[in-house]
C-alpha cells in the first residue's frame, strides 16, 4: 500500500492512501472513492495539500464528478479534508457531529446528519449507514449492498486493535457495535487503515474474544493488586505489548474499567481502582 496510489478494489470502488503513516494510522488513512461517474469520497483524511490534490486527480482520472463527501467519524486523520473538498466542488458533507473532546476535527460541519440505516445513493448502488459507537460516539460504518463490503473506519483496522478513548469512546458500546456488524452479509471489511480483510465474520468474532480476554486479564490483575491506578495496572494488564505502547494502552484500559464500573464490577476512589467482590 503506497500513499498516492489509486487502487481498484471492486468495480466502482477505489482506494487512495493518505501520506500520514504512523503508530496510530498504520500505512496511512484510507480514502475511498465510490462510484463510476457520480463519485462519493469516503473519509477524505487529513487536510494535506498533496492528498487533496491526489483525490482531485483521482476523480478526474475516473472521468467522474464529485457528488458528496462522507465521513465515518471526525477524528483529525479522517475528516479535515472534507470541508476543503466540499467547498472546492460545492457538494454536501455527510456525517455525524459530536461535542469536541479535544480529539475531534472542529472544522467538520455536516450538511446531512447520518442516522442508523440511512440509505445513501452511490451512483445507483446503495450504501447503508450503520451506527457503530465505541471508538468514538459519532462513528458510522457503511455497508455496500452490491459488493458486501463494509467500510469500517476506525471501528476495525487491519493488523491492530483500535484505541478507545473515554469519554467519547466507550468500550461497552464498542463491543455491542461489533456484535451488531455480524448481522450483515459481509464479504470483506474495508478498514480505515490497512488492506481489505478477508473472513470478516471470523475477524469480528476474534476481536470480541480478544477484547473480552483483555477485560478478564484486567479484572484478574486488579484483583491481585487489591487496588491500583492506571499507571500501576497497565504494566501487568498489558505485559504482552511493548512498554512504549503503555501510554496509549492506558486509554483503552480506562475504557475497560469504566465498562466494569458501569456493570457494577469495579469502583474507583480518586485514581485508585478496585474490583467489587
């Protein structure tokens, strides 16, 4: 996967990778161009001039016209280019807005607010909005009826689990959204970062098992410690990942603890967490 390369995934579905690789973005944010003539850009990515130019060049190369811009959520690696493209082409933005928690693209303002099950016309095909809160409260995936592709944004990425950042991110919602995805006749997952994922049902079920095992491990470690803050708990609970990742892991650790608290299985006093026996 190379930044700036237009890849044909299915008839009428292309991918363009943004030049923003990193620990949180993998090879870069995937921007998808949907349609043959009337083009929908899904997740235009960061407002990097070279990436915006590459999107416009791709639209021209396809011989199409931009009809609308769509985003899965408003994190800064997914949506800032949306406003630029919309203004350049005079087209609407589709997405879901959310209060800024310090991690949102504040430039994004939806012209059309998404709702669960909304059918979006993609050059004659149907793209279904699937509300999937968890990674963040305004996250949507999109199911493409004609191909069985599910565009997963940051709900699922290839080769890594996604970070859940409270309070806008919620682990209980994330787990419920994973189970919700299993109801669709999925052929492949098209993630916001990484390549197409085969065996989508197996991938989703594996993620559910992985998250539950992590939660069980957190509960076991916290029970053994008696009480602990995030700094103390992350070391044994995430001893299977590099210590360099622990600052990021603490975000998902907190999300797991808040889920346990919501379920009446954990409590917190100040910064000290403990299991309720």
